[in-house]
C-alpha cells in the first residue's frame, strides 16, 4: 500500500500547536476557488511512499511533538494513511488532520482515520470567508474538532 506525498516538512509551527512535522498528501478533488496549494490538486504528482517510509521520515527529528496531515486531501488516501497514523499515535505524537470534507461526511476508512487524530480541521476553504485572525484555519467556516470529545455532537477543540 503506498501513498502519494507532495512534501514532508519537519519543523512547522503553523499547522497545529507545538513543533510539528507536516505531511502534505498529493491529490485533491475539491477544487476550492483560491486554493492555497493548487499544485497539490493533481492525483498524478508527488512521490510514492509507504506508510513505513512516512513514519521513518518523521521519527528522524527528535524535537517534534506532533504530526499534521494536510494536502491536498488526506482523506482521499485514508486507507493507506491509517497504518502511518496508527504507528505515529502509538509513538505518542499529537495528530492533526486537515480535510475539505465535513466531519458528518466522514465514514468508512475516512472515519477510522479521523478517529486516530486528536484534532480534525474540517470543511472546504471558502474564499469569501477567508480569515487571518483565527489560528490554524484558512476560512472561518472551518472547525477545529476535538475528536476524543466528539461523536454525533461536535465539540470544538480549545487550546
Ligand atoms: S481542499 Fe485544500 S487543497 Fe483541496 S482544493 Fe480546497 S484548498 Fe485546495
């Protein structure tokens, strides 16, 4: 099982709390106007990596405390991403996932992957609702969902 990965950052402070690795998954079909990562929309680009390759790449930096899956659309590669998220969770990393899907739309492998995260940032980027004042969101329709506390009712994550 392989994933298409555009890039892995090893030292981000803008994609969730603390010093984090960010895995940018290649491929996204949402087509948001004003997309901030248009190069990541094609499902053909990027590099093929196994879940183990991703984990091995991340553990190289002993300073990071969290891992963020972004894109692109991580949920479109949910099945292959589950083993990586599971292994990283087992190692004690704080996990965030960005997705253009709504929490309520996540089912099957997508729901399984979401359950491994601490926080899911959901919803499309909406250009008319772009914000610079809300941390970790591109537009104010997006929600920071506290996965452990959310089920049918959504509980927003608080720092
Ligand atoms: S979900 Fe993100 S990567 Fe996909 S089109 Fe929208 S802004 Fe771009």
